[in-house]
C-alpha cells in the first residue's frame, strides 16, 4: 500500500493537494495495523496528537499558507524520548504500565511539532537503549522486516523496522555506541549519528550522556538529510548543544545545500578505508559483509573519489573503552530510578533501603543490571583510575588519531556492522558477542564525530548490509553528499522487503 517512495515525495504530494495529511496518516495507521502483529515495532501509538497535526497541515494547505519542510509526513519516535502526555517506557518494566507519562516534550519533539510532522507512536528498543537486537526489551523484541525470524538490530530496532517495513517513512532513534547505524544496516535503511552537540538531547532519557545523540532513520539519503535539518540546531536546554549553531543556522540547511552538489560525481573527495576494520585486520567480520564493502570501495572509486588506506590504530580498543565509559555514566544516570521519583514502586518495603532494592531488582532487566554493576565497579574508589581514567585516555587517543586522519582524507569508511541480521537467541546468551556487534560504530561516539550508514548490498540470505561513512566534527553535509552519490550509483536505494509477507492472515 505505500504509495510514496520517499518522505519528500509524500510532502510534495500533500502540498500539491494530490493527497492530504489526514489521508497519509490513515494509510500509515492501516499499514501499522496490518503488520504490527508480526513486527512489534511500537510500544504505543499516539493517534489523537498525530491527527491534530495532520488536520492543521490540511487546513494550512487549504488556506494557501506556506508550510515547513516535511510538514504532514508521519514520523515515529524511539520510546526513550519524552512527548507530553504519552507514556515513555524505555522498554523497561521500571517505567512500564503507564507508570511514567511525560510531563514535557523533548526538544526534538518540539521541532517535529514546529514542522507539523504527525508523531504516530513510540518505537520499541532494548531496555534503556542497552543492546544491539531489541531482545533486551521488557515488551518482547521487534522483528526484522526482511526476515521476522531475525533481529532488527538495536537498540533502536523498532525505529529501524518501522521504516524498513514502510509503516512510516521516517523515524527518530538514539545512538550511544551504534544504536542508529547498526539497526539501519541490519534493516536496509539509512541512519545518521550526528556530531555530538548538533541535535539537542533535552528530553532524551539519558543512558551515557557524553555519548548519546538523537538522529534520523529514512528510506534514502535525501529524506535523512531533510529530517536531520528539522532536528539540528542550538538549544539552550542542553548544555552540550553547540552554541555556534545559533549564529549560523544556515549551516544545517542540508536539503538546500545538498541540492547544489553533484549526485553523480565525487571527483576530488578524499576517502580513507580504515585499515584496522578492513582487509586482513577485519577480524570477526563476515566474508559476505567484507565482499559488499570491497564492492562499495570500487563504486566510490568509479564515482571519482580518491581512495587510500588510513590507519586509526586505537579503534581496536574502542569496545573496551566504551564498556567502561558507557556503564559508568549509566550507573549514575540510572540511580534516579529509586521507586520514589519515577515509575515503578515495589510494594512490601520495610524502609528506604529495601524500597530501593526491591524496586530496582524488580524493575531492571538483566542487561541493565549488568551495566549498572560494571559501571559502579569501574567508578569505585581504588579502581577509578585503573578503569575509568584509562578508558578516558583511550578516548583522547582515539580523538587525536581521528584528527590526524582528517589531515589526509575528508571521510573514513568501513562496514557498519561485522555481521548481517542474526537469528533471535543467537547472541543473546553471550553478552561479549553482542558487544562486538558495535566494534565499527563505537569509536565514532567516543570521538563525538558524525557517521551514517547507507545500504550497500545483501548476503546470501537476502539480509541487508550497511556501509558506514564517518567524518570530522560538523561534516554532515559532506557525509550526505558521499552517501547520496553512492546510493544513486550502487542500486540499493529504496529496496524494500516483501511487505505482503509481514501481514497477518486476518489482515491480508
Ligand atoms: N549496542 C550498544 C550498547 O549496548 C550501543 C547502544 C546504543 O547506542 N544505545 O551499549
């Protein structure tokens, strides 16, 4: 049933009166109804709010008023983003059962509202965004639209699955160590982790605050650029928001700027292949992933890019450093779930201490508990310097090495994920195996730089493969330019799974 191949096309159709925002929303909910029993992409829907926005759009179109970018295009948001009056669960029992209803909007939601984009619902994730498969969700995993026996990736698995299945054409995820790019790769869509500070984190439930960024999922690069433009900008409510954006808002007009750039040539663009994540050194990477990656290098060359190999030696320490820094920050951020202030309160406590213990034991799942214990240990007196201090030094080294790389190249590439979508249960019994799914994405968060994943092929099971393109701070436009040229030439743009297979018998 999806009538429009892209969000920008749908937006144009609404502006020109070919369809209405209400009709687009009706069709969106019909698609969600038809495929949601299989996919489980959503934790909740917010129909009343969405229809309000859609009606406003239609009234403005009828009145001949001008409308902002992407107005009328339905969008889904990850269920760790606050939207006034809606339950925010983070896929945790701690906040489930409507025990927490957002009293305010995340800044990104204000921005979606300002652009009159109907927010259709909140998507499933690994509990508190900790995981790579959505198997850590307290509400059951989301399924990969290409094969529902496989994971969609994570933690923003629901947000990736809803776009891959064309329930919606756009969604928002959050990326702390790969949670937008890895599910984008596994679901065959585009996903962007912006430069730290480009998109406000205000109203995003904090996991690891020095690493978290919100970003878009889309079916193609131009759509992703448009949604990033809606999200980006200075916000005084986030102390890590980049102030310079306030002085030069035109910097983030990606759609307009992209329109000025060539779609067919990358002449003069210098691209580095990360030595440690390619060729012989890419240990643990599927051969089929590496073959698709090699083919994408050839494609970029054919587009005129200047390709060389660049060493970023410390990427191999990224996972180790991340699993100190991220749990350390998480142990502090998650201390607020104490049974008093938010969500769940377990009955039967004798005193304050037992209230904390009972609530936290009942409310958090095993992965979240593991992270809190890891983080608390890493920060404890006597160990702080050996663990946290050392991880911070690795982080610094990694930043330095990336900065060296930018002396030689405009962007760096590697596969987004070492493997394609795996079957449920395949990695969930071995946390270390799961942690390694982010070996190629984590260094980007540690350095605070931007990166995106764009589809670059399929394996023998017809599971999608993603190419990751990374660049210096604030190089989003360059990354979009490279990705769009690649996407046009490579022939994987807009590929979608067999949507009929996702419909439950009652809905066919
Ligand atoms: N998979 C990584 C983790 O489990 C990254 C998660 C994320 O980016 N939110 O921590």
